[in-house]
């Protein structure tokens, strides 16, 4: 039996390099034993290229307008917040960005299965900022046969039923669901699944999740029920703290310890 573990990373808004995930994996590697690190299969879902080309084209047409002030801030806003808008735009269309991202996630999971000769292995998810909404949508759709799963059905591994831990930070799911009459999470993938959500009180894009539902709400799709714990940490003293989670010891130390508690022994 394979003793491998897959760690999947999902980044946030804005332009990213192809190695955006390196800093996270390097920090974790420094906290793991060599034996544990050798067991980890690193998986990154590089969907940023789907955003960047179109955003760069729009910025190229806009940047020479002489009556625009705050150009660097405008470029940042264009290449960051348009990610969230376009990700959710007309998700039912066959060529939508929403479905293209879901296909990338499925392809990465299929690659994990192929590398382990068809044997499902535990999955640990690291999701930051917009990545929290993206992976949440993917799991919801897989559980309800929606999105790319319309008229078909995912395997248990494709629907992340082997996900053991989920770490979110700078999570902005509340921005996507606050206008809905009924706020629901995806259902627990398995009885042992744990979800730890980290946020900084100075980060205006990072939120706790349990308050999305009332404390007495014990339905299977309640954030109160699903999220193991919302954890407030200090990554900075202003809204720029949103960009510092994956390098901050207040996030990295506890998540590494939780992984070691589960997987230090093969």
C-alpha cells in the first residue's frame, strides 16, 4: 500500500509566477522530517494563466490613457479583483472560466491517481484567498454532480472524499455568499475531515467562517458544523497582512504540526 500524501495548493487573486507555490512547500519542508517530506506529493493548480492573458490585454489598452491617475493601483485592482468577478461569471457556459478551472483541478487529481497506480491517497488542501472559494465550489459541484460533473459522476477521489485536512487563510468566501438567502457549505467529505481557517483581524479580505451560519445550525451544510476552528493570527498590522500567510510562522508552525501529528508515522 502506498504511504504517499498529496498536498494541493490553491493561490489567491492577482498575477502569479509559475512557482507561486514554491515558498509554501519550502517552508513546510523545513518543518518536516526527511522521511515525511519524501512521502509528500506536491500538487499545484496553476489556473492563473487563464486570467493573466486577458487581463494583460485589457491593461495594455488602458494604460496609455492620459487621464488615468493611480496607475499602479489601477493595474493591481484590474489584475486582482477581476479574478473574483470572472471566476463566477456565467459558470454554466461550456467555455466559462469557472469550468476551465474545475477541469484543471480534476486533471491534477487524475494525475495523482495515475502516479500512485490507481490507489487513492490522503489529500491535504492549502487554499489562500480566492483559492478558498475555488476549491469550495469544486467540492460542492462534485458532491452535487454540477459544474463539470453535470450528467456524470466523479469518483470518490475526484470528489476529494480522501481529503483529511483543509487549511484556508485569508479566506473571502463570505464576500461570495453574503447576498444569498441560504448560506450552505459543501458536506463533510469523510468523518475524519478537519478544516482549519486562519485569518488576521487586520486583513479585510480574510474572514472567519463559522459565523456564516447561526450557532444552533447543525445541518450537514452548515459552516458551523463543517469548519473545525476559525483561528485568528497576527501576520501584520494593516490590510497588507493579506499577502503574508504563507510565510508567517503563526500559520506555518501550527499547520505543519497538525500534518506531523497525522502522518509522521507511515
